[in-house]
């Protein structure tokens, strides 16, 4: 038996097909993952993401420590309520994990992946050194993501007056506390929406209220196709310990300035840049019938070979799409081997759909 | 609990087979199989004229989640494939027993007796 979120019984009552995800028993879908996907793109849906790890970092040197630990620079978080996406790298420049960092009144709140929780905690604890920093994991909190073009408007109608006005005020990548809730305008679907961290004992009631108000529960199956269409990396598939962020469409999240900020992995990335980055992450679109899958081989004429890191069927585009790591030179056409046969694919920027709009 | 019609025969690999009045055998996948696969988005069909032994790979069903081989439940020659599945693969989800994948001219119609009956299949999938 895996770990269970506070919403486990509710998922079963809603007819979820449960699946193991990083040691957690999580809902894969509640009937049709394709329908759930469309629901989020067109209206809104609610995801239980309580399996994700919330860590609050406090102490007089919290900022300095995170500036050393992370490839993005938390000094860019001007004022309480801002958030940023960052990689945490090893000395070889490989990705230990990716996360969102929120600047709260008293701390920095890190939300890291569920499956990497143990390695992240060990990695961070081993690098505390003499910094005056405390890490507080928050397993007593649950987390819901409500995503879709109507998500904020619908949630604002279901919460207290002060939370409602906070929801209206938040700009993208901002998050604020209201009482014992933390409400952020972030997500992993390519749509507008919220992520709400709240005490575990309040989560089933709130989730139930949302479902009662007609907001569909959405499983991990649709979460994966939504993030794939949005071109967002999944840790363990598109990125891992041996992948450089420069080869994973994450260069934008590396803060090179100030030049003196010596974050872990910086030297390795600079060396990689000096010789030239060998691989890049691209999008693939299969025009024929079939489904691209992780680990299929990609062949680019006169350039070389690469590999699909994530592939699935795109419900929005009604065709198969993939993220693939290929030689930097690449081309606008390639071929993918599916069950011994080579299929032509289009090579595109790795963002397929954002805010309901097709980008390819 | 999935639907298991009493008039069909089943392979342990989750195909159903039905002997028709004209001696041909119609093949599809079970309700249990479509449920486990989730949303079906693509079906790679066999070709008319293919000759299969029992348990030969006879196509692929791809759901959003995964690709899954389909097998010929008995030996025979493919005499028809359901081209409607290229446009509407989700029929396998919505009506698994009303949606056929291919039809066989069996090498030996008695082979059907070797397949599981509804009760046997029910036991095989632990229901």
C-alpha cells in the first residue's frame, strides 16, 4: 500500500481509478482522462496535488542559502507574494529537482516533487553547512490545484470575502497567505488557475464543495497530457540527475547575473556553454496515426539521433505529440521508430498549447 | 465489476471471440480490457489475408496511457478488419462488445472450444 493523501477516500467515492505515483496512491482518472483534459482546457477542474512536498525555509540566511542552492535567483523575488520556477542542480550541472519557490512573509516556501522527496531532503540537509537556516517540511498541509480559464472566477465565488478578493488581486506567479490558507496563481497545465495549500483536515470538505459546485475532479492522467501540451517538464522523464537544464528547455530559469553568485552547478554549466551545448529539448508532432512514447528513437537526417523523453496523445490537437532530446543542430523534420517502423514527425518548439490556444 | 456476455468466448489475453452463423469468427476486446487501457486513441489493424496461429500478435490498441498488443484468439485467416476504428477508436471504450476489430476464417472452428467461457474468463480476471 502506498502513501495516501487526506483525499484518498473521497477519490474512491468519486469512482477514481487509483495508481501508484512515486509511492503515493493517486487518482489516474475518474472515468475518462481525455474528457478531464478537455474540461480543464475549456472550463476548469480540481486536482489533488497533496502528494507534493512543501518545505518552508526560514532563518537569517535563508536567502543566501537558496541563492547558493538554486539555479534561479531568489533575490529576484521582490517582496512577499512573488514566486519563481527553479532547478536545483548537482555539481555536474544535472537536475536534482525542479520546484516553485514562493516568498512568504516569514520564509521561502518550496514546493518540490513527490517522487524526489527523500533525495531532495537529503540533498538540501547535506548543504546546510554553517548557514543559519531551518527547513520545515509541512506534511500536515494538503494542496489542491484548480486550473482552467474559469478556475479563479469559480473559486472566488466559493470562498470567504477576503480570500475572494485575494484571488482577484493575484497576478500570475504570485501567492499570498490568508489565514491558514496559502493561495497562489500557479499551476502545471498551461491554463490560468490556482494552487491552494491548506490544512489537511480542511481539504476533503473544500474538495467536496468544489465538486458539488460542478468543478470536475481531474486525475494524474490528464495532468500529464495537459503539462505535455504546455511543454512543461516532468521530473524523472524529461529531466533528471544526468540532464543539464541547458538541454531541457530550462535555460530561461538560470539566473547568470550577478556573475559572482556561485550557485551549485554553475561551473559545470559554464563549461558546457564554453564547448557548446550538444542537445536540446524540442517538440515533435506525429501527423500520421499512432502514438509517440518515451524512449522511442528519433532520427534526423544528416544530423544524428535523439530520444523521446515524454510522448502521448494530445486531446486538444487530436494527434500524438512528444518532447524529445535531439542534437542541437536538429532540423524541422525527423523520423521516429514505432514498433520497428519509421514515421515522419514535425519538429517544433516544445510548447504545443497554452491558454486554450494551439501554438504549432 | 465488468460486463461479460455469456454468449462469447474469451482469451486470457482479453480478446472476445464469437462464432457466427456463416462459420466466421468475430474478434474484439473485453470490457475489462478497455477499462484497464483507458481512453483508446489509435488502433493498428491487421491486414486482410494475414494468417495467424492462435496467440499470434494481430494488431495494437493504443490508449493515452499505453500501447497494448492484441492477439488472435484462434488460428485463422483475416477476412475483414473494422476500418471504422481508424476514425473512432473510442468505440472500443464505449461499446466493447458491439465493436469488432477483425474477422477470421478459422482454421478449425472447434478451436473456439479451447477458449474460456464467460465463467472461466470471469474467474481469470478475478471477478
